[in-house]
C-alpha cells in the first residue's frame, strides 16, 4: 500500500499581533494545509498544526563504475 507521506509543522501564533490569517495564508501559499489549532484560552488560537505532502528528493546520481 503506497499512500501519501506527509510532513508536519507546528506554528506559534501568539506573536502574530492579530495577523494570524495572513500568517496562515502565507503557509497555505506554500502548500501547507491547516490540520488543527490549539488555544490557551477561548479568545485566541496560540498554535497551528500544518501538513503538506512530503516531497521526496531524488537519490543522488551514482558515478558509473570505471572501465
């Protein structure tokens, strides 16, 4: 079974000064999808969990054996 592999990131939103949507939109523009948020109180979100498909790097080319 070969499913999508993901990479994850946690973003601290406590220092966004009311620009949380702008911060999250910038991550979205780079392929990140919001998965969950955390909050320290009911008034604001303090953290965001993001994911995006893992981009596998191609294996480095191997030198041909000497002849």
